């Protein structure tokens, strides 16, 4: 999958997750996602101040979840792309991108009706196995731990992502 196409897909799917877990961040989502794709390490770097180390202060209040959602979703999309690539063996990259996107349940029903080609019908028949859904959940939780996301938020994020795939 071309890098730009993959970034667009990750951003689009991440926006859906942000709507569920951090809707207050929607007004700044575009700027955050553009900054993330330019320099993910910079946006993910946590600056720990004296108050943060004690567990209180403004640190948590101003930490945006969007960059972390983008990072987690990048891993999920990579995993799903690999799984679909194995299943489709040699199909066009655009079909793989559309298939990954079709796995997620989006809020835009018009987008589902735009393309009624033969490929679209095949995409609708694809679904993930319980094992693959468990793998997605583990990818989300593992990445969330790496990023030091609070356990409660990590569970919420995992539930939201896996739920969007059901």
C-alpha cells in the first residue's frame, strides 16, 4: 500500500475511533494527524514534569490521545493489510486498501453505497476470525503499553477498535 494512501486510511479510521473515545479532540484532529505523519516520534514523546511524576498536575489534562490513537491504528492497519494480502494473494493494492477500510464499520452510510462494483461485493463477504480479532486486541494493548497509555484508556481504545471491526 502506498505510504500516502496508508496515511489517509489510518487517519480516516483513527478519526472514527477519536469520535468514540476522545470526541473533544475532533476540532484539532486534522492538525494532530498531519503533525503525527510528519514526525510521529516528536508527537508521541512524553514530557514528564515534576507534578506528573507524583500523579497529579496538568500533565494528563493537556495530553492529547489522538497521536496515540494514530500510532495504535498504524499497527492495526499494518496487521490487517498483511492478513488481507495473504488472503487475496496478488490482488491490486487498491483492492487491499478498500478491503481494510470495509472491515471497519464507519458512520457514513453514503460511502458504503458509492461503489457497487464486483470488488465491493467481495469485500463485504470478508470478515475477520475470532483469532484475528484477538490479535488486533493484543496489538492495541501491547502498543498502548509501549506508549504508556493508562490501562483504562488502553482498554477503551482496544474495545473501540475491535468493536469497529465486528
